[in-house]
C-alpha cells in the first residue's frame, strides 16, 4: 500500500486507520498518514480516526483496481466506522 501512495494527494491529512481484514490472509493492521507519508504496521491503533473492515480478498481486489470501492461500501462488503470524510478521501490517495 505505501508504494501506491500519492503524497501530493494527502496534503494536510493526518489520519490513523485501523484495517480489519477477515478470512484467509487477513489480519489487523494500522495505516498512518501524516506529513505526506503512509506507514503500515501490523497491530492495533490506540485511537484510530476510522476503522475499515473487509475480507482480505476484497482488500487485494481493491489494491489491484478490480473492485470499485463505492460499490463495495454500498453493498456492505466494506464497512467503515469513524469520520466518513476520511473514508471518502482514501481512494484518491492511492494509485490503482
């Protein structure tokens, strides 16, 4: 994910996202975006700004550009808890 990150699209953004990936290949990850950088580590955030929950296979499909994030969210394949403006900003931050 950090390789696809577009720092110029994240100006002024400071956010911590919790990623809960279910199923085969899943796990719990923290994605921190600050100062034009994106860092991902395994584990839990103390106080995430938002939590994304999805199947690990859907995460892979999103990263490859094979799954439309809006359709996946609307159909319930992706769930988000937290500041919805941060969720809306996420797709524009990464190349597909």
